[in-house]
C-alpha cells in the first residue's frame, strides 16, 4: 500500500509539472502574437509580404526575396552585382548576426478592424476646456489667452477623434501655431498638456529637418519619434501630439543663391503630413536606410502644434502698422509701437507670410495665437506659485537636511530684475538662483546646528549676505 501511495504521489507531481509547462509556453506565444515578422532583405512586415521563411539566427525572408535569390542562382549568368542592387541587402556573416534584431524593432500587429467595437476615446472622458485650463493654471503662470486657445483646440481635436466622423459632417483638424519670445513657456505648455491628457507626445526640432537626400533628418522623422514615444504602437501613435519647435527656422531664405534645402522645401514636404496622409516610418530608428522594418502611420488624427520665437517678426508688424497710419493729419508717430510689449498679439497671416512661411503651410495651421513676453511681476509669480516652482524645489532639497529656506519678497524682485536683463525669459531664473544658492548648498551640510536660512535682497545684489538662524536661536547675518 505504501508503494502505491508513493507511485500516486509521483504521478501527481509529474502531472503538476506537465500543467506548469504549457502556461509558460502560452505566455511566450501571447508575447510573440503581439508582434509580426518582417523580411530581413526588403523590410516588409508579414501582413504585407505574406508568410515568412525562417532562417537561422531568427532571420526571416519573404517568399518574393527568396524566389529572386533562387532565380539568380539558377541562371548561369549569376552576377553578384544584381544581388548587391537589391534594396537593403548586405553581405554579412550569419554568425555575426545573433541578437541583431532587438525586440523594440519588431512591428506590432494592427488589431483586426472587427474588434474595434469600443472607441479609443469616450466623449464623456474628455475633460472640458475650462478643466484643461484649470489644470494648466497650476503649472503655467500668465498666458491666459494661450491657455484658453490651446484648451479649446485640444478639446475639439479629441472630440473629432472620439466621434470618428459619425455622420456625413467631417470635422477638420485644428493644428496650432504658437508665436512667442524665447523663455515664454511654449514648450513647457505643451509638455504639461500632454502629461495631463496622458497621450503620447513627441517634441522635435525643425532646425535639423532637411529635404530628402541631404544630410539631416527627413521630414518623416517627426512621426518616427512619436511612434517611439508610443512604444511602437501604431494605433496609440495615431492619436498623439507632435510639437515641432523652432518652426521659424524653416522660413524661406532671402537673398541667397544656394539651394534652400532646409527652408521652403521642408515646408512643402510637411504639407501632406499636417493635413493627413499615410507615412512609412522606420521602427526603432530615424533613418529609412537602417536595417529595421517599416510601418505605416496615418497622420489624419495626429495633432500638430508648431512653435517658434519668430525673431524680427515684431519689426514686420511695426512696419505694417506704421504704413497703415502714416498719411494725413491723423497720422501716428513712427515710434508709437516701439515700446508696445504686446506687439506680437497684433500679428496677421500676412505678417507670417512676409517672414518667410509659404501660404500653403500657414493654411494648414488654422489656429494662430501668441504668448506674451514676461515682465517682472510674472517672473516673481513663476518663482513661487506653480506646483513645481523653482523655490519649492530648493526648499524641498533643504528640508531633507532639516533646514528651512525662506525668500524675502524684495529678494524675489531682485532676482526677476536680473532675469529681465538677460532677456532669455524664464530660463534665466534657474541660472541666477543656481549661482546664489551654490555657496548655501555647499556650506549648510557642514553644520548640523543650522535651522533656517533667509535669502535677502542685499545678498542677491551683492551688498550683504543671507540670514542664518541656528536651531532655537534668532536670525544672524551670514
């Protein structure tokens, strides 16, 4: 009886082991089912090229490329140059190609259309414009009109994605153009917006874009960055946001005899991208020449936000305004608009065209709004009011050393005045505070008795020092 019990126990153990193995295999199969194979020679995915032929070292070749190889070998006139001319073919040692195709460069399969019963976005889940603006207010100081405009545009855009043209009325895309001086918060506004909406965001720079065939990034590289931000999920990327910064750098070059490879030609190449088209982009790389698969992304539901400082645009606006009111007895003085800090808000499409942007490009950015330059009071608010304000960051750092950090109101205005002189907007605040906090952050960990530090106006202006208080004592001058 004992032997039978032992045999039964062994059978139970064997059965339990047999049950565990298929679960692991199922998990691996499920992971593999999310991705599809692609041809190592022509880079087409299995959904386009058909069933793949598996070769050693996890290399797959489509039947078309394999047949071409056999045809060349069967012919007596076997010419290696024919094989070399095939797109994407390189002579490599198979033993050197182990782990050559990482998982991040595999193409994710598109879900079958019949399974798309539930919409990706529910209209009820999209926050209303006033709620979007209220969340932006916690992080971005000022720029009321810009926050209002971007909230309404994003709300309408994602309503368009959610409805997915439920009837014959098709809603147009609401691409945006932001114009504002450097350091006014253009990039920060878009970053905050994408974080609040929890959608994939790609931030790219227009200065590196060139016409196809020249050194630099192709225009499609902006979509490949969004695909990478969406973890190579095409469906997720097709409802994301692309922010193209420094868009003013692709304006038409004036008075030049050289070919304009990074100006007007880039604008013309971006027209279809902004309007909505199918774009073939590499997965896991920025260059189409890389040995990676290509996938198709439709830009119809991708929201494009372009931003730029547009230097000298103020002068173009002043010339237009002075020309309008320079005749007759009621003519304005020529220097009337010289001290107008809100001159950018008077911008028109004609001014942007005179700057060097082609009309077709401007027409695909229907929402144009400006950001104000920052004054002293706004800089002071930026220092202390946002949720992640610079002062709060330093106070948190010193709290870890059990030291309280305070800033006098006059000291904040002194910092703001120094930032105004640098003329780089809010970016100057961090560098100024870093300079004055260096000695404090260095000296405080030396003495465990320090309990409180107060930054004064005299310390910022260089005529005194900070006020330091020991634990349980009154403030003393540092």
